[in-house]
């Protein structure tokens, strides 16, 4: 028997982040009214008539045609992430790097200039310098935390500001509000990679950014299962510029991966809160170890941007790095003696990972650029997971002894 009552939908603009992470973006099929999000593993979608097919292709952003650019499961992930970030729209991509490339290709053209933080993921530098550079797009790299450097780097043809905050791997913090004012004055698009914090800890759009970039592979999934990326921003930019590029070029997120990300988002708030707490405790403990020269974590009072981090983040995040007094040899000794930590360059997992940035994530960056970015041979990065903190300390202590 059909109900005669139409149940009202909640006003998502008034709901808390934890609720949005579980409820926002959900679609249900009329026939089955499934409670959990359905996984639409189909390459294409059918129409009841030639006329409807023609109308669908003419208005591709309003329906589902072909999973290269429209899919219900992917749309649910996009809508949920946009709600979490406080954005109007979102486009998901096949990886975090695909998200950066898609944003750049949708916005830039030959002759344009980019101002980028020096402290970004190594592959991001390769993308801007070696790939986009071949097409006549120039990039100037600046110190992330030096607001004046961003202003001084502006040229007449500057069209994009790009940064990660906190940075990888030294967790440097950029003043998003201050840099957004410079970008707006220069009439440049301001994009912030929010991979390390996620909207659970930081919402760049509310601080003045125009676009948020994600490697959804990391904390949005949270369990190291699948690869994907996302771009969040205004409806004009996302649907007006990014969607047409994705429709043609096809840097597509699969429906299966989107479904996994949807499940990951449901626990995002809980995971980020606990992993941040674990990371801070380990960072404080590392500061007391004799073999450690310096520890980098925004939650530490010794962090140069600690006060700024407290203003624009809910917590310091789950990433920390530290420099060992014995250089590369000491770093490798520490990493190799661990039994619990996973030796992998990926991060954002419930399982703690450990890596040597100079020879992994930043190995393709020149020695001079690594030195300028503060990535020394003695630097170790840990992405703290959900294990017991005492167990993690015990796993590290052997490698810290002389």
C-alpha cells in the first residue's frame, strides 16, 4: 500500500558535520528505497525514448548518461563532500593528482602564471614544473608561511595560487585568510589542498579559498583501500569549467571507489579526532627522546605556526615528522627495526605508516629543492593510525636507542 504522506527532507545547511558525513548526498531508488547507498556498476544509462535521450545529452549535467562523467554513486560522494567542505559543488576524479591536473586544465592556458607553495607533494611539483611547464604555464615557488613572498611573486599573468596546509612532510601552516586576500586582489583562483586535515579539522572555503583539492585516497577513505580525488568549489567553477573538462577528458572516479569513499566519510570525524590525539601524544613523546633533533606537528607549542594552527584547525592532524641526529643512517635504522608500523609512503590509514620522505615521496625533487624545503636525509614521517599509543611508542623506541 502506497503512503499518502510525503516525508520532508532535512535542511542539511543546519546540520552538524558528523551528521552530514553520514546523511548528506544520499539518493534512494524509487523502486527499492534502499537504506545504504546503492553501487551503480554500469557504464551507461538507458532512456525511454529517443527524445529523452536527446534531451539527456543536451543537459548532461542534470542527469545520468555515461559513467565517464555522470553516475549516481559518484554523485552521492560528490554531494556529500561538497556539503562537508561548505562548497556548492564537487567533481570527483580518479586520483588526487588527477584532481590537481583537472583543476589546472579547466582553469589555466598557455602563458598563465602559477604561484605555488614550495612545500607541496613531490608529484605536484613535477606536475606544475615538468608537465604544465611544457605547455607554456610558468610556476613560481614560495615559502608557504611567508605571506609577503606570495604577494611579491604575483605577476600580471598570475591566474592560480596553490598550496597544501599543513604541508607534507613538515606540517608547515599557511595563513589561508591572509593569502586569500592577496589572491583576490590579484584576481587569481586560490586552491587549497585539504588532504591532511579534511573538512573534519579545517574548511578552507570558509577561510577564503576558492577551491579545495582532495586526495580522497587518504583520510576520506581512511583505510587504504582505493584511489580517488576531488575538487570542491563554487557551482560556476565546478560545473561551468571543471565538468566540461571531465566530460571530455575522462579522469573518472569509478562507482565502486565512490561507494567506498562514502563509507569512509561516515567515520571521518571520529577517525580524525582520535588519530590527531594519538599523533600529538607521540609527537610530545618524541620531543623527549635524546636521538631526536626536532619534531614537527602543529599541535606542539614548539611548532612555529602553532598559534595559527589553533585558529584555523580543530586539531593538529595525524601527520608528524621528526629529524634524527644521525641523518639517513639513523632514519633507515629506525624505520627498519619497526615491526608494527607499515613501511609505505601512503598516509591516511587506520594503520600507522612510516616513511623516509627524501627517498620516497620527494625522491624526484632535486637535492637543492629538497634542501630548500627542509626535507633532510634525517627526516622521518609518520602518519599515525588508530593503534594503541603505547604499542606505537614501543615499536619506535628500539630504533631511537644508540
